[in-house]
C-alpha cells in the first residue's frame, strides 16, 4: 500500500474519532429530518414499512451483514486484481534467475 | 439521506419513481453491455456495488453531534460513468428498505434519485471537469467522490423542502432547515468518502501510473 493510501486512511479514522471526542448524542440525521416532517401540521405517514427489525440488536446484525457482504466482495476483487498481476510482476525475480515458462 | 417510508406525499413518491425509472433502465442496459463486451471489467463492477454496500451501512459520527453515512456511489460513476450506479444504488436502497426499515418502498424513487442518480452524475461531472482543468489524479477522484456524496444529501434536503415547505419561509426556508441537518453533518463524511475512494481505486488497480488506473479498471476502452 502506498504512503498516500496510508495517510488517507489515517485521516478517515480521525474524521470518525474526533466527533466522538467532542461529544454529542449521535442520533441519525435521517431521524432528525423525520422529526421536522412529523412536526408539520396534519402530517401522518401514509405507508409503514412492510417489515421492521424487531429490535436494535437485530437491526445492527443486519447492518453488519450489509457491511460484511460488501467488504467480502470488495476484498475478493482487490485480491483477484493483485493475483492476476503477480505473474507478470514476478517474472524476472525467480530464485535461480531463470525466466519462468510463458503461459 | 433516506426519506422514511410513507414520509413523502403519494404524488411526490410517484413523481420521483417516474423520473428515476429511465435512469435505472438506461443503467441496466449499460451494465449488460459492460458484462458482454468487457468481461474483465465485471470484477470492478462488482467492487463498485460492494463499495456502495459497505459505505452506506456505516453510520459515522459527525461534528454536528449526529450520525450519517457516506454513499459510496462515486467509485462506479468515475470508472464506468454515472448510469451503472442507478442500478447498483437501487439494489443497496432495496436491501435497506426491505430488511432494515431504513428508507422505504414508497420513497424508493426519491431516494434512488438523490443517491443513485444525482450523486453519481455530480461525481462524474466533477471528475470530467477536473480532468479538463488538469488536476492531479488523486485530487480529481477525491473531489468527484466527495462532492457527489454531498450532492446526494443536498438533493434530499431539496426533496423534503419541496414536499414540506416552511409555512413562513416557504421552500427556501425549508431547504435551509433540512440542509442544515443533512448537508452540514455530511461535510466531514464526504471528505472521508473522497479519501476512501482514492484508496480503493489504488488498491484495485495496483502499482501502475495514476493516469492508467481508470482505464485499467474499466476494461480499457472508456
């Protein structure tokens, strides 16, 4: 990984951590906006979700599942991309100094 | 940026479905073409969808004291053009609407328009402009992904303001009110998404020159 990627990842971590140190309630922005809509005179949602996670635990499990599935595919793609390049990259670095056979 | 189930008047819900549908159909056609003509780009296509899947699951604390999530739609828009993200974004939104009660089916059209259409098109536009302006690769990717992310949230604010204008200050007042919640919270997250997009493009394309990265990922001809 390049130095550029490393410092960028460090900044991403700081962006997530600094607000935690500053403190706050950290509710969802979506819910805050929804609260304003709900405050509108005469508002009531005309349709409700077909299914809702029965508890916060189940919801966090499903959110984790979403992230895990995405990370799985992303990691596979990055791994495949590296594996595919390797044979070319290593062509002139075999132990006995000979070029590996061409595919 | 998720507008909750049943929170938009039926006429708005239908309207957003109508304007989103052509983009999704065009995106599906574009994906079919990519899969058929550039099979080596399938992996990047899957990675673009996966990136949006991961990032939109991560609710990250922001300096405003509330949480929001990035969208992850800039990556695919930069590599393949914005149309593919209309489809990939809708898949993410459907997962969240059906399994997490986050967003909704009635608001799917509106949420798709902000996250899967406006965001990617802004990202693509910024990416092209940055290319014309001759900005360095990493800066261009960063700006495209970050501004695309931010545009999605600004657009959500406009959608809500359109449906619920302030009784006193009207559409503009409501847009500022919703924008104050969404857009300000989103600024640091958009910066994070911009940086992550650069990192992922670098990881996917490996040790090659910056200017070759996108063509390597898109299968060569774009």
